[in-house]
C-alpha cells in the first residue's frame, strides 16, 4: 500500500480527520454490504444481541445497550427492534423478552458469515498486534480529550 504522506509528514496529520475518514469508510462498507442481504446495521446489532445472548434479554436491555452505538438513540433502536420482529427474525413475549426465531437464526448465520468476511477484508495486511495498538491509541485519544467510549 502507498501511504498518503511520509512518516515525517504523517506525524503532523490531524487524528480527527483520519479517524473520521476511517469511520466513514468502514461504516459505509459495512452498511452497503448488509443492505445487499436486506438488513440495516442497527437491525444486525439487534439480531446479534438476541442470537448471541447467554440469557434471554428484554427489549429494554437490548435497546439500552445499543442506543449509544454510533449515536443511534433509543427511538431508533426501538424502531429497529420492531422491524426485526415484523420481519420474523425475533419475537417479543408479554414480559418484553426477545427470542430468536428459526428464520432469524438462519438469517443471523448468513449475516454473521458476511460480517466475518468484512472483518477479514478490513484486517488484510494488519497484524493482531497492530490492531490492538491502534485501538489502544484511539482509546488514549478519547481519554486525553475528556471523551468517553465503551463497547461490549
């Protein structure tokens, strides 16, 4: 790969721009690929939370966990939960617990395989060590600027 600048020039480059450009590229690629199989990224988040849960989660638990993902907000997450129910991927019982359906499990498996392919694509020529270092550096930037971030 050819980089945009020499190392001496890169040290002067703004982290805000490059972190934004990386975010935009990754999220756009992910959302485009998911749309290709008929699911939005927030619907994927809901489906994955329900499919991977060790214990059954309620609508409120899933919504609260996901509402901060990319600033989705509670209204968006509630609407996306409703959509996954309408599409027949999950059900909601009278106690508002969410359960994956057989159709939802099959679709989850398909979407999870796509997500694995996307992960491999993003990580091409990036070692695990480089990846961990990158995330630690980004977390230090967040800390140093008084921000907060959390991801399960």
